[in-house]
């Protein structure tokens, strides 16, 4: 039997059966059959999670082969599309019609359903995480019925970042807006002191800002600006040649640690379509490094400078295991299990070398350093936070668990991971 692994090869799925559903009716039949026999089902996306979040002792079902079948509602300003559709595919379809999403993650390769279910995000002080664009969900419930949930419905804010804990989402409705253009610029060797002196201004210097560091020294290796351009005028707003004592890099080909520059989206201030600049990586390329482990924590952006100081003190321990850390931001939202729930967010992301034992050994020190700031985990990435700690820092976990138990009392969509972190009741 061929072993099935996640995207980076760091998790081998234990599920005895994986089904690539070709239609919504096939998903309904599979879930209905499991419900009748007491089996379990979990939705599997593009396999970008780094834990057993998407695993099961029953059946894994993917919806990536179900046709995207995008449907525009111009009056509502939305598109409804297959949940298994990759963001890059959906973005290209929208761009052809003069439309856009408010933001994208660093990887256009990930599925819409998987990304929103785990609270994945792009960057920008004023931009909500990707899940905030969701205005509707069509999902197969625990009886195998197709349910339509819409923004404003009771409990909807608990379903969007839902971890696959209550059903299999098969179609998603997203808010869209008129297309826009973006330029991407890089500043190198930016002094930490200058950034931390006014952290809100630094992270808000462009529509989307990413800070890349290895936690060593007094300067930041790279700061990426993604500047949204005024329609019809690619010269506005201007991007300075220097910022916080650092020069803007004129090169169009970027670089990250051990990443092929050809995999990255175009830099050097060259204007381009929104979907070709907001992600870090090209859709046709290898995403990220590919042989890695990822960890990410979310804190209140107001605590950013203090949290960064605590992590810089661990730099000598972190750096040997690290490919790169990226710091990004997002606006506060009201989605129950969002990392930005009711607080403007700083995301602290670690892309580790594929050294599981060593990474596990350093995570307790990182989590202890971030504990005073109420760090929340990215649901799809490796962390060691206990269910008790997660409940302390994510105030709506109990409400979400009650919602999921009410929708799925038999635990058809539960698994060991969800029960371990307190999102589903132990069985």
C-alpha cells in the first residue's frame, strides 16, 4: 500500500481509507453510510496541515476533484465555488472577470475549504484573515444532508473556522471586489530598533507587510511590502527608495533561505495583478521550501514589540533549526476560532528544517516566552499547547465545542486531535 503523507511529507496519515470524491452526492453517500455504521469521516484538503488534524481512524474524503463550478452573484458581490478549489485557480478565474479577493495567503496552492477551516491568513493591518471573506458555507452534515449556512445565521461565526469538526464543506461563498494591481518591494537589513519604535506604523507601511528574520543580530533580513495601487495609475502611491535606514532592493527576483528564486512572485516594484503579487509563491512553482515543519502563534499586535524581544532572546537556540520566521498581521474579527478573534493580530510563523526531535525540543521555550501574551496556535501547524491552555487563550472554544456537538452528537467528524485540543468532546 502506498503511504499517504501531508504536503511536506512530515505526517503519514493513519486513516485506512482515502476517497477522492468526484461529486457532492458522493460525499453525501459516504457520510450517510458512515453515520449508519458508526464510522468516522474527516475532510482532507491539499494536505498542508503539519499534524494529525485532518487524520482519522475512519475515512478521509477529499473534495479537490469536485468541479469548481464558480457562480457569481453580482448583486451580492460574491462568488460561490467548490471548497476543494485552490486559491490560485479561483483567483485567476476572478481576475479574468475583473474581480478580486481582499487578500491571499503566501501559497496560492492551498484549497479554499482547508484554508478557511484552519484560520489561514495573508498580511496587512487592515486586512482580515482569509476566512473573513466567507459569507456562506454549503456542507454535508452528520446525516449526509446538504446544509446551506449563511452569514448572520445563528452560530455561523463558529462554523467558518470550523476545523472540519461538524461536517464536510463542499462549497464556499466568498466576498469579491473590483480587481486591483499591486507592486511588491523588498527592504533589506532593516534595523530592529527602528521597526519596534513604532511597530504599528512599520507593519502598516503597505497594504500587506511581511517581516522575515532568523532572530539573530540587530537587523531584519528582509521586509516585503505589497502596495495596493490606485486604479489606473501604477505610479501611486509612491514607494520610497529607503525606509527606516534601509535601501529598497531594485531586483525583481527575490530570495528566501534555500528557496529557488524562480518560485517567488515578482518583486522590484513591478506592478502586477493582485493575485500575482499578494502570494509569495507562484502557483506553478514548488510552494515554500517543501521539506519543512511549520509552527505559528497569534498574539495581540499591541504586544508585538515585547513578544519579539522575548523571542530574540532565544535566537541562538532557534536559528540553527530555522529556515525562516515570517511576521505578518491581520485585523480583528468575530470568528470564534480565529487567531484574530476580537484583537488585531500579529502572526509569528516559524518554517523549520525537517528536524522533528530538535523542533519539539525548542517549542516549549518558545511557548513559554509567548505565554504572557496569550499566544493562540495556528490550528494546522505544529504546537504543544494543551487543551487547557488553548481554552484560556481562545475564549470561544467551549462555545464552538457545544456547537459542533449539537450538530454532530455521534462524533462522526471528530478525531483524536480535536478531542485532544478540546474542540470536540472525548469519546
